[in-house]
């Protein structure tokens, strides 16, 4: 068993809900075991620069009590730095010297797939570290803090946008973060009872989306006594265009992990719908029938895109993320004491702490598309012809490891 007297806490990658609970979980558990904990600021940039720092912040009882677990973001700060890419041949020695300077024996590092890949790297360099899963994208093999908070915020934004959508009879396209997978768009969209949800895992057939929109939205307005209605589409930023390419900002170079800044999915969807609305003779007829038609001025319903951007991972953490962050932060201390470097805390279920090698946990998890058909049977459009829900009925035997 390694002797650990002081733990450094790092948060890295995109911030999100639940991270402050992770920090508090580590600090309070360490304190209870007579171990000190300190913040290494600015993610991996701070780890690299530790040697140059005059002091580090101790997570003593007084400092920890000032951290609000229910607030999203991280008191430890973030950066998107890949250690192996730092242009310094002595980077690993420098990091070890920095840790030695502050008598830090081991690290708890909370982050997503990119952060996890650095955990694997640091661990192989002989730096003891345990990973706590964090990402609003939910693309790790295990649950990660930040996912539930982001889903709830997406659901609230999409739901609340209906009031302005209804007032103008607009079709609203809400583009949300999630990188290459559609977990948060999918679950947040369902939470908002969105009419359509577009995710990277399902190539979009815009004719199918347009037909669903026409049927749903036209009928909604025609049925309304005040002829009001909207149609809500939640689109994941990672969907591909007809050429199978993701949409990104070409003016921003890829980050250290090779990711482009995804943007433009909402605009692309809007343009696809506008193209069809402007050439469909049934639209003019509908506008006339519902009293909206104004020649030369208002001949087709408007489509607007809304991009909440960083708002979906800002603000507050959900209670679920605070719970998960607290217990996995605490469990990371036990794993370190048990010498489980290079591993991820997967869950704490009852008195069991589950862990898995970080190299495995960071393998990308996509939306299980076989579940989509049940929502299609309930009326939600996923930009494809609805498929039959192929189910199996299975009796559960024994206990399932739960996340909460
Ligand atoms: O990985 C988390 C995430 O929020 C993605 O969903 C999003 O694409 C990205 O980070 C945005 O990163 P940044 O804040 O660095 O622009």
C-alpha cells in the first residue's frame, strides 16, 4: 500500500456540473483519513507549471466549506492541455519536480476522454493518479458527472423556448453541445418533449424531417383557436451534413487533442427546412388558411436557430450530479490508497466501489440507437423513417449495479 500524505486535485477538459462536489468529496474524505489535499489550478497547464508556483491552495475544512457543490464549473479551474504535446522534452521530470516541491504523493483527476488519456499517460510515467469521470457529453463507458445537469438544462431551455416559438408561430432549432455523440441532445430533447431530435448516430433525412414538421406543426396551428403553434427541434452539434462531414468553425485551429470547434448544425438544419418551405405550394395555402399570409412579406413560417452554447454546462449542478460527484470523489481517495493508479471510479453502489482501467473507460460510447424506435413509436422524429421497436422481454435476476 502506498503512503499517501497529500493528494493534488485536478479538473480538466470542459467544465460542467458536479465538479465541485468531486473536489469536496476528495477533500473531505482525505481529511477524514488524515490526508491533506490541495488544488492544482488550471488543469494540466497548472500541473506543468506547478514547479513555478509559490504556493498551492490547501483544501482544509475552512476552504472546502467555501466551495458550493451545487454550483457548476470547477473551483480548481480548467484547461485543454495534452501533456504529451507540450514542447518541452523534460516535461515529465518537470511535473515530478513540481509534485515533489509541494510534497504531493498522488493525484485525483476529474475529466472526460481527453483528460483520461492523460491519466493513462501520467500513470505510465510513474505518477500515481486516479480518474473521476466527468463530461457533459456522456460519451465515456461509465456515467460521468455533468451529464445529468446538462440534460436538465437542455430540457428547460427547449421547453421554455416554446413560449416565444408559439407567439411567432416559429419553428425553432436548438443546437446543443455534446461533441460527437447525441446523448445530451437525445435525453434533453425527450425531457422537453421536443418534436424532433437530431443526433450524430442517425444520418438525417431532411425530407423525412420536413414531412414530420409539416404534419405536426400545420395540424397544431390549425387546431388552435388562436392559430398558434411551434415546432421544436433539438439538434446535437455533431450531426453531419449531406456529405457526411461535421460542421465546424474553420477559423479556429484544432485543440491539443485534435478537436475542431463544432458549430453550424442549427444553421444547417434551418437552411434545409427553409429551402423546402420556400418551394412547397402547400405552405402558401396553409399560410392563407390560417390568416398568416402577407404577400411579399410573410409567405412562409420562419425558422430560427438558437444556440445556448456554454449555458448548457453552466449555472447549477443537478442533485444527481452532486451525489455522484461527492461519492466518486471520496471513492477516488480509497482507490489511491489501494494503489489503483491509472483507473477510473465507475460507481459506488452500496458499500462497493467499482473501478475500471481508464484506458477502457475513455472508449467512446454512442447512443444505443436500438432504443430510439420506442420514442419514434411515441411520435418523436429522429430525422429518419420511424423504425419498428424490436424488443425483448427479460426477467431481471439478481441486483443491478446502480449509479445512485
Ligand atoms: O466536451 C464538452 C464540451 O462541452 C463539448 O460538448 C463541446 O463541444 C466542447 O466541450 C466545447 O468546448 P470549449 O468550451 O472548449 O469551447
